[in-house]
C-alpha cells in the first residue's frame, strides 16, 4: 500500500496563501484591457474595432481563467484519487 508523502492539511497556524489576491488580479486585468484598447485605437483609429477587440480580449481572458480553474480542479481530483488508493 502506498503511503502519502505529505499531509493534505497543514497543521500549522499560518493560513496558506494559494490564491491570487483580487486587487492584483483586477489591476492586471485592467492593464491588459486598457493596453489592448489603446493599441487598437492608435492603429486603425476606429472606435468600433476598439470595442470589438476589447470585448474579444476580455472574453479570451475569462475563458483562460475558467480553463485554469478546471485544470486545478482536475489536478486536485487526481491527487485525491492517488491518495485514496
């Protein structure tokens, strides 16, 4: 039988920092969207293109974030499955 090499729960008093703080996430998201909007605005000078590409960029960021959450959930399931067997 395999034994776990590490504890699933940390028994120390320190809280684990596993997530990105919301302030940093919000700043990075705004920086990416503003940079995208400025670059598109300076090149073709079209407000419609700026709006469409900024919305597309925001959608791609959301899809990437959702995909990373699913990936982390999948890794957690794999870890739990190997720990139980």
